[in-house]
C-alpha cells in the first residue's frame, strides 16, 4: 500500500494525506476526511517508506508483516474529541517508528463477543489504554496483552506505564483563577467517583477558605448533555453560585447552553471554565476559558514509551507527566456586584 493508494481510497490528493500524517495542527483536511484517512491506514496496515523521509524507523525484515499496536478507550466512545486528539498523536508517532495502529476500540466495543474474538486473533505487540479502567477492563487487558501503557488525566494504582497530565493541579488552577476574579460560590459539574478533578476542586475550595456546599456539586457524565442537564438543574434551583467549574470542555459547553436558555449571561452573570482545550472552545459564544491539556503530545509520548518497551523489553514501570496551562478567553470575569 502506497501513499497514493491511500489518497485514492480516501478521495483526496496524496499531498493531503501527507499533510494529515506528517503535519499535525495544520488543518490539512476536515475532521471527517482526517478520520477517513486514519481509518484506511489502520485497515490497510500502511507503513511509510523509511527511505522517503529522513527519520529513524524500525524497518521490518523483508517478507515480515509490519509491527502493530492496538488502542482501547476505557470509558468513552472513539468520537470523544479529547481522545480523538490523543489517538492522532499516537498514530502519527507510531507511523514514524514503523508501527501501525491496528485498531481503536471503545469500552462498549470490547463487550461484544465478535470484537473480543477479533482482538484475540489479531497479533499486536502492545496496547495503549486511554482513560481510567475498571477492574474488568484491567483483567481483560492483562489476559490479552503483554505490553500495556495507560494514558489519561487520573493516576491509577497499577503496574502499567503511565503517561498523564496532572488534572488534580489543573483543577486547582481553574478554581484558583475563579477565586482570583472574586468568585466565592463556585459549583462543580462532572463525575465524582475516583475522579481527581473533583478532588482538586474540593481541596482548592478548602485551601482558599471558600464555602464547601454539597448542593453546588452535581455528579454528571462528562458530556455536552451531562453539562446541560446539570447546569439546568443547578441554575433552576435558586442557587447563589456565580461560577461553574466543569470537569471537561464538553460539560462546560453544555452548561453554557443551559445558562443561555435560562437567561443567565456568560460571563456577565455566570463564569464558566473547563478542562481540555478542545477545538470547539474557540467557536463557542463567548469563547471558553479552559485548562489546556497537551492531548496530541500525550499520544506521541504514549507511542514513544510503548514502542520503546516493545523494542527493548524494559519492564520497570515508569510515569511521565506533561504540563498544562490556563487559557484565558471570554467565559470568565469578576462576579456581578
């Protein structure tokens, strides 16, 4: 399979395929076209010709199948924008090293017997686990894979290698920023069970000597719908909150929609901040203030460490933590007097 053949299957030019693979962040194609190109790459097992680019790659022996890794999303769908960005970095770095990402399955996918059978019959050298796994997922992974690496925002108690961004400190940074603006009554929208972002929120309020009101905490799925429902419930209750800390951007976007429908102006009457910095943040009205998580870099580092484990056989577990930063846009300001 050549780059030209990939382009023909995707219905785009070879230069578009090249830019999608080699130049992240250039918006060489629409999200739909990018997804189609990466799907074709996975299905065909395409590996770039190492002689065509000045890169160090592990070229397989003549006649040997290309090396492959798998990817499983522990708690979400493959369309989640956060993990979609992580998988792009994973796939790009894998290709640079002469590996193909053979499949990307969600937690829902691997509940199906036919998918489980396909995983058992498809040889991969290792797997990247994106998102926090439950005990059943851990058992499944240990049964089916020898090399496992975890990537996410929550540290997990496991012997797996871990690539993370410190969501605990990111959450405290978000809450502290709201407090600096003068907010006192700050609500939390997101998941609570074993969720480090919730712990960061709670500890930040405690350390800042701000009110700890359990009525201001809404346990909700990290989705646009979850944020919408949680914000609608909270804002309809007569609460005195002036700011929402949302555990991810999708939740924040849903919350902003609910606030608008209820007549609460953002940010004049209600400040909203999220975590992730997905692309959609720049297209909301107002643009969403958030904590930037280096999603693509998480994927790149995941591939680097996993492939190093495969190539060298190193076994001592390691943890790599990437930095975050506050992105100030238009959804936060001082509370109304």
